[in-house]
C-alpha cells in the first residue's frame, strides 16, 4: 500500500532507497515537458539540488506564468483540494509546498508503476 512521505527529504531518500530516484527524475522531466514547461533535470542531479531547482521553477511559474502553472498542476494531476488547503500569503513558502505536492504525486506514479 502506498503511503506518501511527510516531507520532501523523506520522499527523496525513500526514492533513493528503493532505487527509483532516476525514475522519479524521468517522470518529472516527462510531465513538465508535456506541460510545455521544458525542464531537463540531469540524471546526475543530487536530491538536494533537485529539491532546490524544482522549488525555484515552481516559484517562477507562480510569479510570472500563472496559467502555465495551473496547466502543469493539471497535467501532473496534483490534488486540487490539497492546493486549496495551502496558505498563499508567502509566495516562497507556497512554492515550496507546491513543489512537495508535485514531488509527492510524481513519486506516487513511479511507485505504483514499479509495484504493479
């Protein structure tokens, strides 16, 4: 049964421990490209660097390309109810929380594909 990690660091370490970290990077790259938000994380990117760069990308989308940001969330299939629970008063914190939701959904896809 899939149990989502409670934060980004735990999620990334779980992906590494299950040898699915590279699949997670592939899935992120694939979905961002489907949303026409070209992103190309190299397979050699460290988990910490992935976390930072994903946060920065989400932040820029929220700030400068909001329609594209919404499209990305739709394509990745991030839960709308989860997004609505977030406090949008601080954009940096919001982007960090959304980046975690994106990672969590992408991890769920990779995990299920690997298990079933």
